[in-house]
């Protein structure tokens, strides 16, 4: 649900050009994956692997190709 909201605001939010803005968007996904039961203690990369999600940075790069 969080990702769909982020993807909806594609122009400025989904493809920010400043590093600080990219980090802020990624923080939303980091917090959202911590909400999932049993994943809070894992690192962010392990949480993403567990739920089979790529980082938002990777998704933007893949989508821009």
C-alpha cells in the first residue's frame, strides 16, 4: 500500500534528483518494512530480500531504462 502511494506521485517524489530527497523516499520503505511481523530485527537489505522487493533506487533505475 505504501509503495502504491509513492508510485502515484511519480514526477517529483518517485524520481527525485537530489541525494537527500532520494534518501527521504527510501526511508519511507525502510519504515514500512519494519512494520511487517518478524522482520524488524533484520537489516534493511535482508527485509527487502525476505519480502522480495528491490530498493526504490534500483526500481527507479530499472524503470528509467
